[in-house]
């Protein structure tokens, strides 16, 4: 792969993976609110 | 306040997020996104794509999630009543009809596509594609779409598979959110991600010369990700990126509002919306870019794949991928085929279930139908509406549904809902709804993006689609007028590009391309004429015409030079334009029928209010 394509791909994919992981982790670890019988 | 008997709720927060992500993740993540990227500047496409996601996608997710939860508090779960609960002027509940209509109309052809994936999983596992060449695999798909042909010995196989697929959807929907939709999402979304990761690894690690591959998988990635920054100045690329955001996030459909209306009133929606939205982006950008393009370029080369992308992602997925998997040997090809079409199946069913929910919720809320009866009615309506797309697939009915319900309706509805939310419901209340119970801090800038940027961006997208110029050449725009693209909204209304066969019925059929008659043949009692010539770009292009020798008198001979409009055969002909107009009549009828139901529902509401 050429350098520009590699930088483009890695930077975009790493950003997307980190944000996806971060938000899903927050979903899994946020405490249920009072009166919320979820999870 | 009108409390309805429909008291369904989500079982868990993870289930809700996975169901929302499953709603968003669909065929487009794997088949449409990479093709759009290839056609719009490769790696540079991602820049307008991400900008569209930030200024249009995320705001619409916030709008739809918060509108849904807001209306759900008063027992409203479908778009007409959700919009009505935000502003009592009569017009909004009828605008909300889009939020039921587009789901039903899209589900009619989407469930058909879903049934193809079930069939292709079976064919991959039993080795149907073993020893087929590329042309035979491509013809297999054409045969499958021809309802009179059976690829398994089951008569009317395409219809049987469609009915089975619908029955499965109906059954799951009849089980409710917690026991049906949520359970499927908890199984389906992880499975599709797992299948996607397996195929992405195979795509990226593909080595030239292994099993006939001519390129490494990285050649495809290089092609897809090498940015053409000059494309950023082309409005076509920006409009394509904005369009892809609509398709991929399932915004502008009413299904997100419907799912969100079952969220408990104190539950977060901001983090949930971000989590589901970014999960969709992970599947699309990370997995979607690493499967069909790297594998297809690995075996076929860049030029051939660019040519294949002209016929769209569906063609690439169903006409080409089974052949490419065959290069991996009988066992791995069966596994890869089942994984690929299984992945598409789970992506499809988690979306089609979301399409079923608004209509079912409407019937349950407004007419007190039981969930089972409402689900059954959904199945029957989709069957009736879907059959024309099966029988008249080659006449363009499938594409016609996709254009009006799956493209134009989404933009129109999203535009209206963003105006309602930001300017009529008001950003003060709207922002409170978005941030109420939020487990993340929503950046304040979104208050202004939602109010100003998103509606303007949507107006631009709509106008861009309305008056799209020929060849996407925006420099043509002038006060003196310009030639419209065949697929612009006005162009479609005028049947622009329909060619010389522009009447419903005729006694003659005219050729639709220039070239030479290069073959005449018959297969299974059907006769074909192939005319090959140069297209507008100078590339060689063939067009195959089917005719019935018992009804039609052929007027051309082998080797004859033809120009568009020459008489191809004589005899009674029902032209494609007839089927397209009938499809439009059908779609408009469905829309008006839902309007009538909304009218009756609100008459009932008024009577009940007076009785109180």
C-alpha cells in the first residue's frame, strides 16, 4: 500500500474502532438509573 | 394524554443498543459503501462521509432517539403520533405517514433480498457453485431472479424463499420486542460482526498466486483508500456521501423513533445513540471496506472490478463473490460463502424487523390490535406488496420501490422531522430531551448544528437530488436551465432516459442502444437478441433483449448494424414504463391508505377524548 492510503486507512479505522469501543464500554459500565430495572 | 394498551419495553440496555445497531447495519454496509467509495474518490470519500456523519447523521440520531423517547412517555410509538405529540397542527401526523410508509415499502423488497441470502447460504453449503465458472455463477443469479426457473428443483423457488423469510420475520415480530427483536439482535449482531471479521481477515491477507489470485488483498485496500483529493471539490461526491449516511444509519425512516419510544422515560438516549451509530460505522468502514473490494480485486484486477461496480454492489455480491470463494477450495469456499451470505442475512433481518415495528405499533396503539394480529397483517401486506418486485424484477419494479421509498422518502421525512424538532418543537425543549438522563456530556455545539446546519444540509441534499445534472456535472447549472440526470427526482418523474419504448402498450419494440446484433439464441424456451456497441463513454457495452418467438416477429438479423429506435420486433408489447407507473400507483395507494388509517385513528382519539 502507498503511504497516503495507509495513513488514511489506519487513522480512520483506529479512530472508528476506539470510538466504537469507548461508547460500547460506557454502555456496558454505566450504572442503571433509579427506577430503571434494566440490565 | 392518550395512554395505549401497547406497553412493550426493551429487556436490557445492551439489547436495545444491539437492536438499534442491527437496524442500522444492513446490506448497504457491505455492498453499497465500498462501491460508493470506489466511485467517489477512494480514500477521499471518507472525508465528506465523516463530515456528513457528524453534521447530519449524529444530529438525526439525536433527533430521532429523543423524539421517540419523548412521545413514548405518552404511549405514542409510531411516527404519525410521535410527530403529533410534538406539535398538534394536523399536518404533522400526515407527515408522519412517511415513517410507516417507507418501512413497509422498503421491507417489501428488502425481505426479498433477505430471502436471496438464505438461499445463497444453502447453495454455498451444498456446493452448488463448485466447478461453476464466473459466467455461470452470474447466470445463476439471473436464473434465481426469474421466478419460472428453479435452481433447487423447488418450483417458484424465489417466491417460496421469500414467503419463508417473511414467515420468519412475522414470527419474530409477533414475539414482541424483548422476546423477539431483542433476542435476535443479541444473537445476530455479534454473529454478523464475527463473520465480517473472518472475511475481512481473509480479504486483507489474500496473497497473489494463491488459488489463482492475481493481486494481494492490500492492492484492493490501496485502491479503496488512496485519496483523490480533487474529488472533494465535486458536489457529486458530497451528495453521494450524504446519501450513504442516510442509507447506513436508517435515519429518515421512523424506525429509530419507534424503537426509542419503548425506552424507559429516565433512560439515557445520548450515549445509546452514539454507541449504536458508531457500531454501525465500525461495521461499515472497518469491515465493509475489507471484504468485497480486496477479494474481488485480488482475483479480477482493478479494471474489471471498476467495471463491475457500475452495476452496483448487489451485482458484485451475488453475481461475483460465490465464484471468488470457490477459488479457496470446496471446504473453505462453503464456509466463506455461508459466512458472507449469513452475515448479509443477519444484517438484513435485524433491519427488516425494525421496518416491521412502526406499522405494528401503529395498529396496536390506535386500533388496539394484538401484537400477533398486527405482525400477521405486516406479513400479509409485505407479501402482497413484495410480489410485484419478484414477478417484475427485470421490468424495474424493485428499483422503483428502492428509489421512491428507499431514497426520496427518507430525505423528505428527515427534512421535515429536523424542522419540526429544531424550529417548531423548539431547541430549548429539544436539547432538554437529548440531554435528559444522558450518560455522556453532549457537546453544546450540537444544539446549533441541529438547529441550523442539519436542516440546511438536508435542504441541499434534497435540492441536489431534485435537479441533479446529467453526468453529475454541476458546472452545467445555469439560469438558462441544464440537462437533468436520469436519476434526478424530476428526471425520474418525467421518465427521462426511458428510451424509445415510452408508451405503456405497443405493437412494436424498438432497440434501446446502438451497435451490432452479435448473437441470437434460445435458452429454456426463451429467445434473446444481444446488441453490442459503444456506450456514451466509448466503452463496449452489450444489451440483451428477450422476446417470445410465438408472439413476436423479429425484425433484425445477425451482424446487422442497429441504431437506437430501430424496430427490433413486432407484436403485442407491454413496455417497462407501464410496470414503473403501476409500481408508482401502488406506492402512492399505500401512502394514501396509511393516511386514511391515520385519519380514522385520530377521529377515534377525538371521540374518546369527548367521551371522557
